[in-house]
């Protein structure tokens, strides 16, 4: 029987609309594409009731990757402010590391509105207010989606040759997947950060470029204010800011015990805002383009992407595939890259009349080649940093990072720390020697992991052996990294 559509993109957020646009572009609008969103049409792609909770930052490089390939330009008003890069400050603020280069601060309320209008112009169909509860199968193939139409309260069912899952970190479609043992269904809680942020106007306080800089997105590493994560102060104008933080729950619990406190994300955010001397009398933005998005709390993954991104008739992309960068939880860049790549893979599979797991497998290889090769190493680096004290982080950033390491970080890669332990380097204190040992260890494992990902199996038959070797190394590394904690 002829399916209702060639492709269903489940999830109408940023990743979903990029994927739909890419499919439309690569197929010359010859494929029938349906985008399904649980939100009403005037709030497309909203993550949760507080809005599109996000740091709103994206590198120019990732936007250019998309624009060059699928000819979608981003301009004002979806780009709200230009930045020259990101500066990560040590807890003592004596060391700053630049990374990511030129970038943009986006308006996440306007962006999906504009994205949807563009996507419709490219011939993509939309169904809004649909609550998807599961996939439809024919043998080993996914052949559609099912759920409830919230407008009519009636059962909803649509069929397609391929379902693209862009429904987010807690995807019910992935959690209940029945046709693959390769795709991981559930995420470890230690690989999830709870984040909260405000979009605010403020009066200038003391001039302090470590606290607010209109040209740079600022990251504060501080285990007291953002345990297991970091705080951020991202400029949206001279007097407007996206300010927030992310924490890892178990590390927050340890921090509360150590300090005799009972803080949560909301109370930490309030403390973080109050202690910023450059921002005074901050008020939530009441602008029409922010009003549905000016404050919120959300969860984001900080691990490597799912070990496998496809099964028969099914593909994962964006937050559903746990693609945000492990070291800083940046999700927009990898979503743009993956959504763009996926469009080409989907088109080739359907034009070749083969949407089996084997036919879709190229998507795994293409994403890894472009971006995914580095994420497992960054996951280990993030786990190591989470074990360190503020003093260790400050010392390590000041004394252990050479120019090549900073260059690697600026490209979103694991620093190699090749200079550590060289003749003449004096490392003061046993705790800092532990940091040096940890950095050298994760650096060595990162080299193995990059090589292992570059040897990702060319077809599904080699996956189990490859995955077994990956998990053996990761499991050993997790135990070793935990041993570096004081």
C-alpha cells in the first residue's frame, strides 16, 4: 500500500525543520514530507511550556555549513546579536580560553516562526497539536507514527517510508523502539544536565569583561555556583543578556552536602545573577519576541551521540540522538550539521528505493566524519573536569594548557596536553599532579576513541564488535576517571 508520505519528520523544532528543509532541498521538492509538532502553530517547536529554553548561541561555522549546502540563509530578526566567540573563565577568573570563533545569538521565539514559514514554502506539510506515542511497524521496518490529535482527541496515524525522530532528549519513539538492538534507548542520568536561564534587560553595573562582554559569550567554570556544569552570560545587546547555568544533579547533591546547603537550579540561578557586578536591576524581557520564552528550566544531554543513529525506516537527529556537544551542551551547531547531512541521506535512500537499516547506514558514517568522531573523547574530558575542585580547574587552566591545546578547544576538539610532564615543568602540589595525570589519561583515550570512530563499521554487520570495543574502553575510562577525584 502507498504510504501517506515519503518522509515524516517527528518534531517541529529547530532540528526537525532543518531536516525537513534539507530533504526538500536535496530532493528538489520531489518527496512528500510531513512535519509533525505537538505544539500549536503559533508556538512551533517549543520544548516545554516555559518556551525554547536554550543558551541561544551558535557558531557562524555551523550556520555556514547549512547555508552553503541547502541554501537557507539566516538573517535578522532570527539572528539577534553577533559575537566574536566564547570565553571560558577559570573559577579564579585569572585564565580565559577562547573557543568557537565568530557566532550568533539567536532569538529562539522568532527563529521557529521564520523556519516554519520557510519550510512551508519549500513544500513541506505540517500537522500541529499532535501527541505522538509510538511508531508503526511492518516486520523489521518502521512505517509510520501514531498518537493522539489534541485538537480532536481522536487517534492519529500517518505512514511513511522513513520516520525522522527529532522529538527531543526524552523521545518516546526512541525509548520504545522495537526494531533495533543497536540504538540505545535510555540515557544515563549522569549524562544529563539540568539547565535554567533568563532573558533579561539590565542597567550597566561595574565594567567587568569577565562578567559581561557585549562581544563575547562568557562561560564561568565554578563547582560552587554550577556544580558539574557551568554558568553563562551571553550578550543579546549592550543591555540585554541570556544568563543561566547548567548542573549535574548528583554533583549538585555532593556540593550541597559539602556546603551544608539545599540549592536547586532556580536558587543557584538567582545567586549567580545577584553576584554579577556588571549587571544591575535585571528584569525579564517583556518584548513581544521574548514574552513566551523569557525564563525556563530544561534538560540537555552531555555525552557522545547515540552509538547508532538508524534502524529500518527510522533515523535520529538532534537532541533525540543526544547530539549536543558534551563539553558545553551546545546543541544548535550539531543539529544544523546533522539535519543538513540527513537530508541528503534520506533523499538517496528513497531515490534508491531502499530504506532498510543497511541503506540508511551511510548517515552514521557521514555524521561521524563531519562531527561525531570527537564527541566520545569530549565526554571523557567533561567527566574528568566534573571531578575537579575549583582550585584544580584554575591551576590546570593556568599551567597545563599550551597553545596547541587552546587551538584544539577552539575547534571543539579534545586538547592533546602533549606538553604535560615535559622536562622543566614543575607541578606544585599532589592534587595538581592528579589533574595532570587525569589530563594525560583522557588525552590518550581520546586518541584511541577518535581512531575508533574513524573506523566505524561500513555496514551494520560490523557494529556489534565495534560497539563492544567502544563500551569496554568507555567503562574502563569511567572507572579510571572517577579514581582521579579527591
